[in-house]
C-alpha cells in the first residue's frame, strides 16, 4: 500500500449508490482519508469547484453527460488529478476500438477484483492500461 494514499483526496462519481459506497469502503481500507461521492455530474462539478482531488473515479455512462466528456473537461481543469473511468463489462465490449483509443484515461471495470484498487493507488494511474 502506498503511504501517499493516506493523504489522497478522492471523488467517486457513479450513479449507483451501492457501488459508490463499495469503492469508498475499499479506498478507506487503502488508507485514503478524504473520500467524497457524487451521483450526478452536477454534484461532481460542485465538489470539484470546492476541493482539489488527487484522484477521481468517473462512471463512463452517467445521466445527462458522458463520463468520458466530463473526464476530458476535468483533465483540462485539473491536469494533475488522476482520472479513472469506471465502466461495466458489457459497455466495454460494446465500444469499438476507435472510440476507446480516443481517450487517454485508465479504465477500471466495475467488476474489478478488490486487490486492483490498492495497486491503482500505489502505482501511477496513467500506467494502468485501459481496461486494466
């Protein structure tokens, strides 16, 4: 586990409350102390306007705006923030390779193994390949 994770501020943006809480609990277990959650893009925007986040998890299929579009805007606004796209297995299977190659964000399947998250926090998130 990275000692850096003890100081990380994280934001989990996902429309599924149970999934958000599961990710938050895993982050707590990894030593992350400040975890905020948002279920909509509007909530996420408000939180980002108020706070700096070291890492933001963004569901790719959020209502009212693509999570990918939101992630791209976040990248422009806060270039040092690690942004991880959350995607369902079926959504990933439905994306064509051209569309997937358009983004430079690591992708975490929502069915990820629990030991993946500590690795993601310890490593440079940009070194995790899409879908990794």
